[in-house]
C-alpha cells in the first residue's frame, strides 16, 4: 500500500539528501584515522604496501584465486587501460549501451576507436542482449556492458554472443561493486572488469580511484605497464602510457571501507525492499525491476515517471521540483542518452528516435535518496511526498 501524506500539510523535518557521506565518515573515523595517520607518517604516498594490500583485498572480495586487481586513478582510466591492454585502436568499433555515464563511451574514443550504441531494456536500464548481435560488424572488436545503477547485466547472453563472434568483453562495473550475475561477481565474467571508487560509489575513496581486474596475467601486466607511463622498468618506456596510479592514501581508505562493503550493500537491499513496499500502487510511477539470474547492489534506486509520450519529461521534472520544495533531494541519471550527446550526434550522425528505449529512460528516470544510513522514517517521508504529488497530478 502506498504511503499517504495529509493534503495541505507541511514538512518541517530536516532535508533528506540524495547521499550523505559525512554519516559514513563519522561511523568509520575511529578506525580510519589511525590508518590514514600511519600512512602519512610513513612517507610512502605513491605505490608501496598500501596499494599492494588493497589490490589483494579487492581481488579476494571478488573471489580471489587467479584474479588479479590493479589499482588505477579512476573508473574512466580503468576503461581506457583495459581497451589499450586489449589492443583496441583506431579503425576498431566497440559496442556499448546508449544509457550510461559519458565515460562508458568516452573511453572508446580516447583510444581512437568508434563507439557503437545499443539500446537498453527499460525495465533494468541495462544493454538489451537481444539487440547486441545485429550491431556487430567486421570492425567490432569488443563489447562494454555496463552494470547500471548497481544491477548486473545479463552476462550469460552477452558473453555467449561475444564469444561466438570472437569479441573481447570489458565490464563497466563502476556502479555495481559486489553485484552478481548467476552467483558470480560482476567484473569476473569478461576478459577485464573495470571499477570506479569515486566518492559516491558503494565503495568510495576520498577522491578519485579505480581498478582493473582480470584472470589473464598478460593483460594484468600490460595494464600495470600502461598505468606507469608505459615503462617496463624505471626509465625504460616501451609504450606510450598514462600517469594513472591509485594513491596510497586512497588505497588505505578503500581497504578500511572494503571490510564494510557487504554490510552496506545488504542495507541498500533493505532500503530497496522498503521503497518497493512504500511506493507500490502509486499512480504514474514505475518501480525498478531486477532481472532473473542477477541481483542489484542498489547504487541508485531509480524509478520511472512516464509523461504524455515516451520522450516527455515534464511530469518527471515537476515531481523532482516539488520534492525539492519539500526538502527531498533526487537526481536525473541521465537526462541525455549517449547517442544524443552533442558530440556523438555531430560525429556519428545519431538522431532522436534511433534508440527509443534509451531516450524513454532519459525522459522518465528519477533517482531517489539511497544510501546505507537512510532511515525508514526518511523513506516514508519520500514515499508519502511522491504519493501526494503524483496523486494530485493525476487528479488535476
């Protein structure tokens, strides 16, 4: 049953943010600060034991064994390093989703290749495997599925198609650390998995950070070389690389946070279940779904608010505005699908209507407050406000 909110009443409670990292810091400070101080006292700020320790811990978190983790500067760099390590270059095509953060496509361009966008399933927001095969051409060299908003993409079907055509698979796991498909962690299905530790992620640093994971020791070695200016040993450079190191300070912070990640993801699952219960039955609101075979770690809890047609965002935008007036934050991820970004309309010739599901999602999605410390009372306020706003819109 949807939550109710007395008509005409006013909200005097504290604002509800989309995310509040200060709550996480306060809970961790007693453990975190001594580790940070020890690192600062050591003088070892680049590389060293702190980075090696985090890489080992992160590999174990994802299953360990022959899986190797390589820390880097960001999730974007992780994608670029993965593409470079696989030899993707000018003249190649790489398929990816049309609905994601810009970096998923930007990395492809940064290595000189051409992104080819595939439409999504509007129920899961992830790349639709049924549409993948028809986008493959003789120039296609790789596929980048994105596990968007914390939900695992259908890796069984994507991997089967990729293997049938001899394509590499690079998983963009920036928003889905800890999610699984078929009981297996995302990032461990393809040739390479790429992770972001941007502060707002489920596992976030105090700044930028990222990682590449792979079971191929040769790919891991290439990534390590490329992220250190392409040098195979000090001052001997066999490749044009990047300066893409994970700072030791970030590695220390991430190592502390990693011990809490399963609990935080479990709390996010509980928050999602509460939203499902509280928001069910509200007119004009479509709740997120999780595909059979996978799970979500709920990096975002993203609803859809349909308008008068598939690209009408006015009703969604009114809801967001009126939530803000009630002190409730929300965010649109992402208002423009990748194929309609100005650079790709100009460069690749995409136009409205080419990928209708991605365009529908861009017009309808709205992410609600979702973080481990969010209380049930706060969720009830969010749900009650949405119920009131959308019910009034329906009646007007």
